[in-house]
C-alpha cells in the first residue's frame, strides 16, 4: 500500500465486537447485585446498604482510577489498557464465584473488577479513532455504548433467574468464567493499529496526555460539554439507583419498578443505534446532543408524576432513548473538539464528571426525601430543572468542523479493505 494512503479495513468490526463483549461483561458484573439486593443481604447476613456498596464501589473506584487509566490508554494504546481492564474483570469476576460464601472477599473481588472499569470505558473513543473513519465514529461509539447497556440489561434480567436456577455461588462463577473467556478473546483478536490509518495523518495527530488535558480544560466547548455530562449522567445514575423508591409512593410495585428500569435500558439500546447513526449520516453532533437533552425532559417529568403504568413505562423508555443515545455522540464530539488532546483523556474526563455527579445525586436524593412515604418528587424536579439548564448549555456548543475537514482531505474516498 502507498505510504500515507488512508484505508478502512473490515477487520475494524471484529475489533469493535471483542471490545463490546469486554464492556458488556464488565457492566454485567457491576450490576449483578442490584436486582437481588434483598436475597444477597439475606445470603450474607448484612444490610441492604452493604450490598449497595458492592455496586457503589464502581463509582468510587472510577474517581481514583480514571485519570491513571486514561494515561495508560493514551500512552500505551487501547489494546494494553483494555487488556488490563479485561484481565481484572475476568480474574476478579472468577474470584467472586470461587469465594462466593465470604462477603469480605466478594467485596475485594468486586473492587478488583471496579478498578478495571475505567481501563475499558475510557477507551471507547480511542477504539473508534484508531480503526474507524470520522464519518463512522459516532456509530462505533454508539455500538460500544450499546454493549454497556446490553450488559446492564442482561444483569438485571438474568441474575434473578440464574440465582433461582443454579444458586447464588454458581451464578457468580458463571459470570466470572464468561468474563475471563471474553478477556482472552480480546487479547487474541485486538490490534492497536490497522496497517494504514483510517484518515489523513494530519487529522489524527494527538498531544501528550497532560499537555492535552491543560489545553482541553481551557476549551470553552469542552467545559460546556463537561457540565452537560455532569447533569445527564448524574440524572441517569441516580434515577436507575432509586427507581423503586421513586415510584413506590404512587402505588407501583417492585416488579413494575424492575420493568421500568429495564425499559430505560431498552430505550437506551434502541437510541444508541438510531441517534449516533443519524449523527454520522448528517455529519453533525450538536443538534443531536440538543435533541437528546430535549427528549429527556418529558421523560423525566413522566417518571416524576406518572400514576398509570402505561405513562410510566413510556416515560422510562423515552428517558433511556434520548439520554443514553446522546452519550456516545457527546463522547465523539468531545474527542473532536478536544484535538489534539488524546481520546482517552477526553473520554475519561466526561465519564469522571458523571461518576462525581452520580454519587452526589444518589446521596442527595436519599437525604431530601419528604413526607411520611419518603417521596423524592422535589429532588426529581430539581434534576428536571438541571436538565433544562443542560439543554440551554447545549445551544452554546459549536460544531468541531472535523468531519468537514476530513472530507476535504479526501477521507470520504477511502477504500474498504477486506
């Protein structure tokens, strides 16, 4: 092949698939205990809060590990970084099953998998940038996010059934074996670079991580985007955490809460395919971020006030569809406006904002319950107001122009190599 010629390889889809499998299993292991909180608390003879800490450990670990993980991604590449994350997920996921009867050791294993999470999630846009042309990168990021949502949905749906069918310890063991297998698959099939880049070299140049971080934190558009992610991910993390407590004062059952939470994820799965694909098709990011935030607000109001099952389920699906689908578009937009900041750094900073707000919103919603039934309506109204602020902030964003620049450089004529 000619030196400097851009090529697009069909092998990129295999790279994306093995990454998606690793991401899905990591999220499955994170959410394992959420749908069986009562059963797990009884099994270990601990409180529900103790079981909740098993899931919360992922958010806490992310605060500590995110920046070092981004440094590894941007210094050594996504193959090594995701390999580390996949290894931690597989080894400690298997450990959970082998020591399933000991709560303390299970907590240690859960923290081990939590440390692996930012090595995986922060690499999403790096995988897209290494292998995909600019006009496919929002789609690739959307599919990567889709895998995370599928992992969460699988954990919510499968865990109660497996626990009842094969027992608590075997359920954990099966998840660990699966995570270890997909980790090996990633190591075997993943490649850091295609033989030739997917775009003109001048559009792919990146700065060193800390130089890039200093630049990106002076970027007005990126600071606005960080604020939007702080609001959006904080809303999603807190609503999914407290969904049963949110709707139970209006007479909804635990089963209906589980269905509502599942519909949010299903909506996100559908949206992660639809909106990022449209974003790539029309070569725009900002309008679709705006659409995502605008569609989230009615969904949030429906969750806040719905008294009928049909309205509640519709609102949950809408919130998931619009909010979760705007995430991968935002990640790709951040990578584009942040140039020459490395993708792992921009992605990691956005996710870090969501983890900080998630922890803050979760504890605030619990602290500000009102009335004898512990209603969370005031907190939900405050978060709806914050979503409206995020919508206003999105009108101040400006397109990066990177897609247009890539087309001008001739990227649209790149040849697909089998």
